[in-house]
C-alpha cells in the first residue's frame, strides 16, 4: 500500500463525492484503488450508478468499491466477542454471567470499538492488494471517537495487564503453597491465560491503528468543509480534537464554494494555515461527471 486517505467532516459537506473523485483519479492513473465507506448512511454505489450489493465490487479498471456492512459487522463482532468471553470465563458460569454477556451490545463504546476493528480488518485485508485505500467516514462525532479510541484502549489495557499479572501471581503463589491445581481451566501463568492473550491481541490492534493514524507519509486525513459558519466551527473542533491525539490533518477542502453568502476569506485562522483546495458549487447540486477526475487530480496534487 502506497497511501491511505480518510475523508472527514460533518454530514452533508460532500465527503462521498470527493472521496469518489480521488479514488477515480487514482484508478485512471493506473493505481489499483480500493474505496470503502464505513458510514452507515453510505451511498457509494449511487455515485457509480451500480446496484447495491454486499462485498467488494469492481466499478471499472483498477477501482474496487465496497459499502462496508457496519450493522452486520457489529452483529458478528458482538457474537464473536460474547463467544470468546463465555469460553474464557466458563469456570465462572456458576455465578450466572450469561445475562451480563447478553447486554454487551448496549455497553458504551461498543459500536466505536467494532468500527475500529472493522477498519483494521479492511486495511489489513487490502493493504497488500491495493496501491491506495480511500475511506469515506461517518460524520464528525463518531469519527473523532474512532480516532481517539485506540489511544485510550492502549492506556486502559496497559493498566489491565498490570492488574492481570498480579492476579496470576497470586494464583501461582496459592498453587505453590497448596501443591494442587486451583480448578479446571483456571490459569496461573501469563502464557496459559486466555484473558491476557485477549488483552494483548486488542492492544496490538490498537497500537497498529494509532501508528497508522499518526503516519503522515502513509495516512492522510482530508477535512471537508462548506463555507457556512456551522461547518467551519465543526472543522475547528475536528482539528483541535485530532491535534490532542497527535493525529494531523493534511488537507482542508472547501467544498461547494459559492453556495453560501459567506466568503472563503472568512475561514478562521486555525484552518487557514492548512493546504487548501476549493471546489465550486455546481448548479443542481451535483458534480458534473466530466469534472470528477479534474477534482480528483487537484486533491491528489495537494496531498503530494
């Protein structure tokens, strides 16, 4: 994989059109390109005028498009997570953990964590197949939480692994004193402990995503804005939130220029320092097909 592009911004600013434009330009330049949407309200297939279907779909030479099944992935993620937890803690079934596992889907952050896992899966799956990966993202609030979750996950897992080691040390001491097993499927070492193994697996995934998000050579974040005050304020919040995570924004795209009475010169100083591409508003609200590749080339030039 030569590059990964995330298109960020509030709903309705034109992220889908711009991500499709960049992907189209990359593909027509001879690069194998994978374009995916992880927004539950995705409409990539509408843009390419193909009927919706599941899985990756070829929409032209060098270009594969996928509307990622977010709801389906969440269901499978919850099913597999519940299965692993029941298997890991089967020695505790006597206290009836069944009902606790069944409400797992209602836990705060579960949707965000499943989306982080989904993005990790698709990037791992396509990084050896595609030259470039382009991802159209959900609206701001959810996407900022997705960027922040791997960072907080690493911090929490570091603490949890310390606590887990202490538990295993106590078990090992009891085993040494008693000279007999603590019970069936009750581990006393890090090497045998499935809980520690799961923590390490999640930690590795979180670290992989954090390193990727912060890699300016490989991973580029494109912030899409409109000229209206609400969109610009939202853009400022995105930049500030990502800066706190050491995740840089690489390009600001001012889309639909001319639609609003606001002037581009009113872009706040916190956003004016970024490289910027301006895309005009087209009559009828739809970007003409003959402009798609031209816009994609402008984006690519600004990102290089």
